[in-house]
C-alpha cells in the first residue's frame, strides 16, 4: 500500500566541519546489506573513517552480517535490522547517506530491464521509507535497472514533497572502473592512471565510454571491441557466474569508492571531487531526457555541478544517438510505475 504522509522538510542543511572525525562522522544506511553486493560493500564501508554509524538493513540475515562486521577494529558503530520491530524505520532514522543494493540480480539471457518487475517494487518501498524516516539523507542507488530506479525514487520523493534532485544519485562507478581496467589492459598502463569518462545510463547501449577523451589513440577495431566490452561488461560477469548472480565484488569496490568520494565532499568539504553519476540533468532537455549520467562534481548536498560531456568523436555521437531513445523509454517506465502505484 502506497500511503502518503506529510513530512516537514526544507532543503537539507548540513553542519559538518572541515575537520570532521569519526566522533562526528556520518550515519550511512545500506539497504540490502546481506546480499552479494551488500556484504562486501558494508565490509569496505567499515573502513571508512568518515562513517561513525554503519546501519545495515535487509529482509533477511542482517543481524548476523552486522554482528560479524561489528567485530572489525575500526571505530564506527554497526547496527543490523530486519523488517520486524520497525527495522526499516530504525535503520533509516538520522541517516546522512543511504545506499540501496537491494533487489534481484540478472541471470544469463536477461537484460537489466527484465529485473524491473521485481526491483521497481523493492526500490519504491525503500524510497517511501526513506521519504518518511530520512528525508534529508542523500540517496544513492545501485539496484537495477538504474536507468529506471532513479526516476522511481525521484517520483516517490515528489509525491512526498521532499524532492531535491541534488540528493538522488544512481551509482554508475562500475562502468568507469571497468573502462579504466580494460583500457589499461589494452595499452599496458597502470589502471589507476586511466581516467575514462563514461556517460549516458547503466545498461547496454546506454553506456557510452568517451574513449576519445582518454588521450590514447585506438584503431577502429580496438574502439569497437573496447566500447562493446565496456557496454556489456556486466554480461561478461553474469555469464561467468552461470546463473548465480551478477557483479558483486567489483560493484562493492566501485560503490565504496563512490561513497568515499561523496563523504569527502560532504564531511570534509573537499572541492573538485568528481564521480560520473546518473542524476537529474539538463544536458538533454531538448530531447526530453530528464536523467543522464555524466561527470558530477559532488558537494555537501550530493550533486554540486553536472559537467557537460565535452567534445565527442563522430563514433561517440553515434553511440549517443543510439542511447537516447532507450534511456527515454527506461526513464518513462520508472516514472509511470510510480504514477500508476496506489
Ligand atoms: P543479491 O540477491 O545477492 O542481494 C540482494 C539483497 O537484497 C538480498 O540480500 C535480499 O534479501 C535483499 N532484498 C530483497 N528485497 C529487499 C527489500 N524489500 N528490502 C531490503 N532488502 C531486500 O543481489 P546483488 O548481487 O547484491 O545485486 C543487487 C542489485 O544490484 C541487483 O539489482 C543488481 O542488478 C544490481 N547491481 C547494480 C550494479 C550497478 O552498477 N549499479 C552492479 C551490480 C549489481
Ligand atoms: C553490472 O554492470 O555488472 C551490473 O549492472 C549487474 C548486471 O546485471 O550486469
């Protein structure tokens, strides 16, 4: 049941000092914390010194995961909740950042959009709870299809009258992590020095790597092969896992990097922290595309500045042209799901 409550919320005000420590760090809630991504992500976040409270929620197994992680000798507090006894409310209350890796993963032969029927409902339920119990938190989502789950959260927040587009970010960092690794394999370079901007969305042809901006030259054949591998890197893992799931460990790594960047901007007030993310964007207003992934400068409110794409090659312009209609469909599907929900 989709019940609407009035909540009293203004634009989030943050009071973090530039010398914040664990003692005055942030509360991060991981929703779906007992899953394939949730567990290693929670483990990695336990090492983040900006986090004072790691709040783990899942419909199953969270007490065990939380007890286990809580023994790690870093200073943050760890709590674990399941649905019973107001678990979701307790997990979310006073959270500064929410990360959602809840939902089913793909099996071979599926697209991310095939997950919509199950994951849309899960994400909507969690967005409703976040709107009620942590309306000022910065909401970040991993659950697929990201192209549609970000619009779902946005539409829920609009219904609750708490919508601030700066505070909702779809995590597309894995595409960037993969792209830099694949380029470094091809060029024999250190992947940590390879900065590849990936824009668009997070599924198949909507993933657009801007390889012309890497400073490398590629043959046409290399460009085609590399682009395809970046666009379908997720499928590579799904196929290799043979029915047991999709990327979990590389995703946990990517999400922990993303959260760390966000916390550096939020807690430490660092400027110029950029992560490509799927956010509300004006870049393709003229095509009626409301959400788009591009380089985003992070801030205390989440999205600071959405950067333009920069110069595209002819090949990248073609990729963009192929991505936009698919993205538009995915966005509309998410928005319609909430509009048609009770
Ligand atoms: P998983 O099945 O291993 O874990 C999902 C967890 O969600 C489970 O523990 C499950 O109990 C929990 N869950 C289900 N319903 C819930 C609810 N209503 N509330 C709270 N928790 C709930 O799956 P996974 O491999 O961890 O993948 C999770 C999601 O992340 C999938 O949708 C997958 O497609 C997506 N994913 C996204 C990216 C990305 O780049 N954004 C990368 C990898 C995976
Ligand atoms: C990925 O890119 O690995 C994730 O989106 C999971 C998937 O379904 O491929």
